[in-house]
C-alpha cells in the first residue's frame, strides 16, 4: 500500500509520515501520512521523521496516529 516515498534524495524508503511547516507559528508538524500531498508538506519515512530536528526558534509537534491531542485549552 502506498507509492509515496521519502523526500530525502538518498532515501528509498516508503513514506510513513507527513511533515508540514507552519511558518507563521514556527512549528514543524509531523503526523501520519496524509491522503494527498499538500502544499508545504513533505513525505518522510519513519527513519527520517524521527531524525528531524527543529531549527533554532522552531518547535516540532509530533502527532501519532493514536489520539493524543494536546489540548491546553484556548
Ligand atoms: Zn527517508
């Protein structure tokens, strides 16, 4: 299932995660692979998804497929 590959040029793994940059909030969101590629999002294999680190001033939010939505209330 799935014919989407990790975006890393040297990587030949299938993508398991979708990474999305939110430039406004300076958040990198990593979650389960989206059904369709979206603008500003990148597909990553589990290996590269776990190795992704946030640039200075950014934070990474990882959302597993299990429901663990951090709701701090707004
Ligand atoms: Zn990869």
